[in-house]
């Protein structure tokens, strides 16, 4: 789907905990052909007409063939493993404080990921599927999203986003991002995500076979490369279940028509907005979101009614020691003026968990 | 505000009906200086640093000074009166049918309008105010928006949007748009809007003084230029009040945090989504929106709860004769397979009218 849905059912926890049983062990095959050949091989059958002549685009030139090629400032890096694209933040993508909303950031992460996979030759329908996946009606769905924003870009700011994907154990794939402010070169954010494979017809998660793995591994860095290389970083941290009663809640949220994607399911960025709905207004007024982690556990349909619950996270549950790299503003002790929350999105009808989340907020700087 | 709010109170109808009493007659001044001088004169004091050296941008070059200048494919036309910009439709801006949503179209109209007024030197805060307006705490607010889409662009399609503004009687201003598919040059949409001036502190509408008028008229075409030049076209047609009981309704809509703009009011594009909420599902499944007209009558605040009501419009109320120009697909008789609706958005609490609308839908082509 063009708006990627977040369709992970409760099966995911079984999958993670029982992966030995469910997944056959797969090994990265060593194939005696060059990187270039590897990249070209799976492209042929699935390249779109628009992109057949421009899998490597050059920024600041008009070398492409379609109007989008001439306008898009995106390109695959020389190593063939990561993709960078520049975006101007549009007027309608900023909110209070005149800066991009977290939904805008999440949307841009999705856009650059879609353009990356389309650029290297996966399906152009937004599902980012390989040839084998399409044959078997398999799609990628989000299992976890973790975003850290150190400085929010403003209207007309240009953001360069780099992204790459890699294998995530035997479960699925991982996609990472680094966001830079083009005017200064400063790293303004990082993100990572986990993806699993789902059968589009049965809506059940499915193991990643060797065949599918071989199709995407050629586009992944041969050595692991992590946007959050710090040990014990918060992107990895388990999110505990929020206990009833929650401190703050917004009940009865309904999907709007624009929240639904091609697959008629609620788009994963909508969940971020729903989490924000139950953040206390005083936090919205005085703080800005620094970190958000979401575990996607269940699909949400058009007629579902959703409750958003939030509770402050007590300090001893918070990651207390982070060492900064990659431009991160994390520090060795918990910063003053921060607020931490746990979140749950659940079906109003039966309390089934759709989404579990954690957010960290920092005091807004005075402007 | 960066997301332009739609803050027109019930005063607007008094203003329109009593304009002789409320407005002093103003005349376009004839000033014996060249167009270039006229354009430069009011710029000096209010240009932002970013745009001081690039009020005329050239597409497909890297002549600008900021990263946004180098990436933005927008430019003021040679006559100084209209502004064109190209946009790639992003993956997160398309919905069902893989084409841009009407909200995306409305957002892009807003973006190109903001970039136009910023380019010629109005305020860069999204309010598009002149120097005098800022001194007096006046802002522009939407009174009417009329959009016709003949063909929806898809993900990665490039749309070129031309926009210009002009005086609208003695009431306020009018802004028009023409949308083209860059790949074919085909006109794929047209739009027009009416804007009135509101005092930001009192929230009351205010007459346009000679001083303000002089500040913006230099950027308006000297002869009227209309996106809908057809006589008796539907952009002008009064929208009757929808009678209770409505055929279709979606009650209890709540603004989300992301719906609020810098001014803490619901953004005008949100109203479009709310109108769509009460369209019957069978129409959403089988038709696509062809025309939408919205009269903005009242501000909506964060805590307001809104009801969206829809009723089919009977044929004899529908504009029955339109002659096509500018690439319009309108025809001399009401087309088969069309559906027409009247809409109202109102406060749940007291029934006060926020917004009155009309939509026309055409059968989706089979894909």
C-alpha cells in the first residue's frame, strides 16, 4: 500500500519468542558475482518504466527521464546500499512552534524508504515487495518504529534523509534513517524500524524464506550499520504494558477516511497522532517530543473505535544511561526538564492492544 | 499561521449583505511608476533574509542562495503577477486509488499560495500579511474555497500549480489556481478562493483599507483574470442550507492535535476531511470527488465537537449548464453517473454552523 499500514497482530510476540521453531535458519549466500551484478539481477523483471534508466540519480542535475526524476533530489549512494534524499518542509507540514510535526517526520521517513526501494527495483506500489513476495501475496508490515528528533526543521528548511535496510535476525528486516539539516550539515534526528512479512490474504505473519532474503540482501550493507550504535540504547528497550487506570486518556478515537490506506487499514502514522491525543495539554504547551517508540501489535480497521491511554513513566523504568554519538543529544544522566510517558492504544470494544508506546519530551526552548 | 485557519464568523454574511455600509469605497490607485518599482517598493522592509536575493527564482537552476532556493521549483512569472511551482506528489499524500487525496490538493494549493506571497515579500509567517496588516494585527482568513479536479495525480507525478491573487470587490481578495500535469501539460484542476481580513485579537472581520489594498494590488494582475471565466459557473453559486433531517451524518468529530495550526484553531483543510466523513461509503467506493465548494462561516476551537451532515442535492438545484474552458471536463448537461451533495458542519453543542458545502462526484474509471 502506498501509505504503509501497520498490521502486526499478536502473532508477532509468538514469532519473536518462538522464532527457532517457526523460522528455518537462513544464511546469507555467498555468490560469486559482483555487487553490480547482484543489484541488477533482481531488478530486471520489476523495474517500473519511469525508473528503468535512472536507478542512480544525481542530485542537482536534470539527468532523469521523467518530470519526477528531474525534480527529485534523491540518489543511491556509491556503495549501492544507502539512499539519500532532500526534502523541503512544506507549509502544511508544520504545526504549533512553526516546526515540522512528528507526523511529518514519520511521513518523510516513509517517503524516503518508498523512494529507496522503488529506486533499487522493488515494487512501485508502496509495498516494497520482491518478485517472490508478490507471487506469494506477501507484504512488509511495521513491527516497531523508534524516532529521535534533536532539532525539528521549520517551514522551508531542507532536510536530507539517509536510509538503508538490513536483515534483522531471522525475523524480518530493519530499516534505519539519519536526518540532517542541509543548511548546517547537523544531524537532527535518527530512526530505526523493524519489519515483518505478512500474508496479504490471511493477514498472518510469515517466515522470511531464503528466496525472499536473497532478493533483498543484495541491497543491504554487508556489515551491520546501525543508526543507534550505542549499547543498550532506548530503541531496543522493551515497552512495559501500561497499567490501568491510566493517568490520561482520550477515548473514542475514530479513523477518518484520510487515515485509511489502499489496503483499507489505518496508516501507521495515524497511530502517532492518536498517541499524542492523550498527552496532557500542559506537556504539549511546554515540551516537544524528543523520542517516540511504538510497537505495532494489531491491525486497526475502518470501523474500529480506539482509546488512547497515557501514564507518566517512573524514573527507575527509564533508560538511565545513554552515551551520545551520531549527533545525538542524549547524555549520561537523565536530563532535567524531561517528561517520560508510557502509552497504549486499544480497541474500545474489547480492550485488545493495538499499539504500545513510549515517549520522551524535553522542555521547549524559548523562542 | 502556517497552516491557514478558516476563521470566518457569521459576520461574513452581514459583511457581504451590508458591504456598502461597512466598507468605505476604495479605488485602485494609478501610480506613475513602473511595475518593477511597484513590486520592489513594499518588499524592502519585510523580506526575509532567505529570500532577499531571490525574489525571482529560476526553475531547473541552482541560482538561489539557501538550500530551499536550490531545491524549490517555483518562480514568479515575467509579468510579476502569477507564480508557478512544481511539486512531486509524495507517497504519504495518496490514498485509496493510489492518487492524491483532495486534502493533498488543498494542501498544495496552500503551499503554493504561501510560497507566492513569501516570494513577493509578504510576511513569512504563513499569514501573508502586509506591513500595515501586521501593525494593525490583521490577518487573511478563508471565506470560500472552490476546487475542481479533472484528473487526480498519482504518487511521484509532478504537478505544476500556477496561482495569482486579485481584489474581490470591496470585500477582500480572491486567489485562483490552475493545476497542470507536468508530464502532459494537461490542465488537471482549477480552484478559486475568497479571503477576508480579520483582526487577530478581536476575531472580528474588518474592512480592507486603501493602505492595505495598495500594498497588495501591485502584485495583482491589472485586468481581472479568472480560473473560472465561464459565466454562471459553479464557483459562484450560493450553497443553500442543508435541511434537517440530513440523509447521512457523522456525529461527534473532534479536532486532533495535528488539526490545529499555530493559532490554535482548526486548519481549513481539516474541514474538507470532515465533510468527507459523512459521505456514504458506497459513494467513496465507486466515485471520486470532482468539485468541492466550502463556505467558511465560523471558527472551530480545540475543544469543539463537530457534526458532519450530508444530503443528496436534487437535480433541479444543481447547476445545469456549464460550458467548459481551461481544460474543464464540465459539459452542457448534467453528466450521467454523477452524484451531488449538500453538506453542513456544525457544532454538536448548539448547532451553530461552522461550514456549508457542496460536492459533486463522478464515477471512478475502471483501473
